[in-house]
């Protein structure tokens, strides 16, 4: 039949220039050609239209849109309405006379208030509070043997946007609560967007996404009073995680120092799930992704975290933005642990599909594959940090998923949630979400459509738009699902047997901690459980702890005033993984904050010299004095950055004291210090300075003094011979002794652990 043959010819030619695309799928037979003729008269396809390269960035009337939207939204010197009409007054409603009623005809009032009324959008249901930054990812090319992903090829530089977050708190909650942190990275690769939506902990509370609403409902504030905010220290959280023991490992990480990071800059990041990489030959490798911070992994101590929540709830957000503004660009190395893609997807007895498991680095070393540098703060929080939409299904050729049941549910959830949060399906068109690769989809219309699509045939196959857009093949950069064998089975609502081990991995984590880190964990469990009202929950929590370790269980039981139960399962015989401990290593001191506290008669020359030396060492000096302004005059003047009223120890990694009046001195004259009882001042000097010093000491921070600062140490009850307390003849001499202590993050020797 000649007509059928001609129709077949056109159908074949409409398959595009991707070079027999489906043939590119290794091991997959090409699909059968469609036998149905096109409804049009068979003829040669039309040439591709020039405007088939994706949504236009010029409006139909020639104005720039999209990336240039800032220009259209904010140009010209005059205040205008949203329609561009210049205004002469925006402070008064239109009234019938100065004391008369406001007139309904005031269209400017109406527009201004209407827009304000709709400024807020729903916050993220989880990870609502976050901060973000732009940067670049520089690939080393070391992953090129295991993946064909272009952004991991040698010397490839890819723009990125990274958002860090807490999980439980709402948008206005505090930064330093005990919680998991989100670490989500959007790579704007040449092959489309790749999102690595991870956390600062390598394991998750649940093994199946169907339980995500349960764990989140349990962790969020109680539905009746909506308290507590951004906390896990309450009954519903502990009720769930003690009944649902697969949460044990993640809960233990939360109770460890990882739950209260010092800074986003000092957190590790993890992809959590096992992913599958595909190389140019089609070979697959299972991987886990890791982000390793160049500044080391550091945490707050609990009391410090609690104080910060009051004195600076924006602590992490401020720290990230300040560091970038100061040019101290935070960096992380991306690394991969690789595992053979065996049919059972196990490695050394660890089920790689169970997201409550980690693989110790000692068994599978993390191999560095590239460097992330964050070097630009967002210019508009809402447009960028709030509107960015991550999705684990944003994948590029060379990176594919596994059958981890937690990942499967995430693949559904992220797209879905953006529709409510960002008001419709066109959120990929928001400037922060736009891919940097050309986009030529056939998605059309919908709420907030900003692209002006051309052509008449957003369907395939078509003959009317020249058969465009074409389909790509493996050799032209198509994303092709790895041809993985799906196990033959029966439909069930069940987990594999290997998912039933809930305690050996937590036990490994516990055994890997240093004595001091264990002490912190015991403190955290005791604090959180003591905040629960229900005795039954506390008792159940102790049963869980008994299965991790008798010492952990016993210490927490003592703190709660309860008997320690015996384990209900045999204690797992596991080896520690030293890489899990944060202590015992030395890190660069870049970006560390040194408070230089100076009194009314302080050694200004010394302060100047210390400041310069701190800056030269890549750290941040903050001068703290009784009142704001400048100390001294002329060229030698020193600018004051904090006063005794605005400074608190938690802001500094180390403190240096210069020329401060000490015990019994009446040299303090600042008006606000008078708010403290005179007796307190007489005893210790300014109570705010002594508090600052004693807190810094208690939190394990290096403390130093010169030029009379020693007297304040004494007044604050800080012995000059104690570990990490240094005294110098000059400021720089004191600083020289102080800096090496910073490399260890804190003066751990100061803590005695039995
Ligand atoms: Fe999720 C946000 C990380 C499991 C459903 N998740 C969100 C963010 C991060 C993570 C970092 C914030 C992204 C941003 O900054 O905008 N989530 C994880 C990790 C998980 C995980 C590491 C486990 C390994 N998440 C998970 C499950 C579900 C979700 C199992 C649902 C079944 N997550 C969401 C969400 C969010 C989200 C509801 C809220 C806002 C958003 O997606 O965009 O879809």
C-alpha cells in the first residue's frame, strides 16, 4: 500500500535528528514502528521553526522578561503603579477632604493593599526555614569512569544554588535548634538541572516514604496548642521514634553533636540514598554522595545553642551571608562511595536500599570528585531562597535512582508540593529554577505561565511544527533510564527482612564516638526525655537505648531517675567507624571569629596589632567595647563592632581581653551597666564581660588576655593555668598561643569525662 509506505516514511522522519534514538538504549530492542498513518497528507516535514529553541525571554511586545525581569520590574527613577503609571503620593489615601472618608475610587490604595495582602505564600511543609547561596561546582573528572554526567567530567564548571535548612521549625523559627539540617544543591548543568537534595546526616528516620507524614506529624508542634516550635523535645516525637524503632539511628544522630552544627559552613552533607551512576559504556555503579566541608565538621555545645536561639535566632543565616560577603567563601568537596551494582544491592552485609544505614568510610572510602564554592549571596530572599524548588527527580544522564522505597515516595512528593507552595505547575519558569540548558518542552499554559510559546503543535508526533522538537538518543545526550532488571515478585505491602535490623548501625555510631561526644549524647537524650510529660514514653525510650548500649541507657536512666532496663535483643557485634567522630582532628582556622574585648583604658596599639594579625590569618576580629563608635583618634582609631550590651560569648570562637578593669573597679561608667546590681559590678567588674568570659570558658573556647585583661579572668572565675587559657606580654603574643587552639575547634582538654 503506497499510502501506508509514505505515511511510514513521514513517521520515521518525524522521529527527528537524534540518530535512531531508541537504538541508543543498550540491550533494549527498538520499539515497533507505529502502523497508524498520520492524519495529514504525507509530505516532507517542514523545516524546524527558528523559535523552537525554548520559551522566549522577550515578551510579545519586545520587552525583556525572565532573567532580565529585574529590569522590567525596577527601571526608571519614579515610583509607579504596577502598570507603570508614575505616582505623586503614596502616603495618603484619596479622601473627601482631609478629615473626610476614604474614597473607593482610590485605585492606587486598592492595588497597594491588594498586593500586600497576597505577599505571603505557604511555607514549605518541612524545611521551612532556610538560607541559601550561589556558587560554582568545579569537577575534578575523577568520577568520569563511573558516570557520563557532563558536570562530573574533567574541569567542568557548573553554576549551583545551595539551600540549607532546619526541618521542623517554621519560617520564623530559630537557627540553632536541635534538628537535622537540609543540604540541597541545584546544579545548573549543561544537560539540565540536577538536584542533590540531602541532609547533614547520612541516615533517615524511616525506610519507606509512606511513613513520612507520620514522622513529620510526630515531630511538628502538638496540634492542639501548636507548641513546641522547632523542637524534638516533646511527647509526640518520642512517642513515634520509640514505637517505630527503625528511627533509632537517625534519632541518635540528632541527639549527637550533629544536631547542633556550629555553622552551615561546618556541616557535612549526604545524599542519604544509594544512587546509581551510569558511564559512557552503560556500566552502572551504586554510589552514596558526601559533601565534606573544607573547614571541618564542628558543632555548638548545647547551652551555647540555647543561648543563641535567644540572642541571635538568625545565627546560621547571618554566618553564611557574612562569610560570603567577607570573601571567606565556604567550600565543600563532593565525594562518592562506590559499590558494585550487584543484584542483591548489599555491601559487606549492609543493605544499600535501606536509608537507615550508612556505609562506614573505612569500608568504602569517600573519593573526592569535585569542589563546591559558595561565593554569592542571593539578592532577594523571596525570589531565590524561598522560591527555589528542589526535586530528587531532577536527574541528568549518568545519574539514576535505585529502588530505595524512601526515594520512590520522594520522587512523587517534591513535584507535588511545589504546586501548592508555588501556585501551579509553572514553577520551573521562576528565574531561580530555570535550567541553564536549553528548554524545549511541550508543557503548556497553566497558572503563572510566563513563557510566550510559539508554534501550533505542542504534541508529538507532529508535522505542523516541522516535527520539532526532536528526540535525542544516547549519543545526543538523552536521559535514558538504566536498563535495570526488576525482580520478579508478588505485590505486597512488606519490607525485606534485612530492613528489620534497627540497632546494629546505631550501636556502631555510639561506639565510634569519643567519650566527650558520648557525654553530649547522654545529655541530649536526658534533656529531651525529661521534657516529655508521659512516663510511659520515657520508659519505652530507655528500652530502645538498652538495645544500643547499656552505658548510654544507664546514664540516661540515672538522669531521668528511672531504672535502666535490660536489652531485648543481643547487642550487635560491630566495629567502630572512627570517621564518624568529629573530635581529634585539626582544621584550618579560616573564618573563625575572635572577640577582642577592650576596656576604657585598653591597650589600643595592641588591639590594632591583634586585629591586623587576625585578618592576616584569614580570621574575623570583632572589637567589643563599652560603648559604640571608635576608640582613640586619627589614623590609629579602632572601630568598635560590638558593645558590652550587644555582644555575647556565643558569637566568638575565641576571646581576647585587653586592658580591662578587674575586680572591684569602678571604672565602668556606661549607663546600661547600671541596670545590674552595684554589688555584682563591684565583685567582678562589668557583669556582661565576666559573663562573656565565663561562658566562653565553660563552652570550651580558647580565652586569652594581655595588658591587664588577666584581672577579668580572675573576676570571672577562670583560672589562668587552665587548659586553653593563655596570657601574653602583648596582644599578638597572646594571639599566637590562641590560634593553634582554634584548629581543634574547642579546648577539649578542659572537659573531664570519666
Ligand atoms: Fe524531603 C523538602 C531532604 C525525605 C518530602 N527534603 C526537603 C528539603 C530537603 C529534604 C533538604 C528542603 C529543600 C529546600 O531547601 O527547598 N527529604 C530530605 C532527605 C530525605 C527526605 C535527605 C530522606 C533521605 N522528603 C522526604 C520524604 C518525603 C519528603 C520521604 C515525602 C514522602 N521534602 C519533602 C517535601 C519538601 C521536602 C514535602 C518540602 C518542601 C519541598 O519539598 O520542596 O516535598
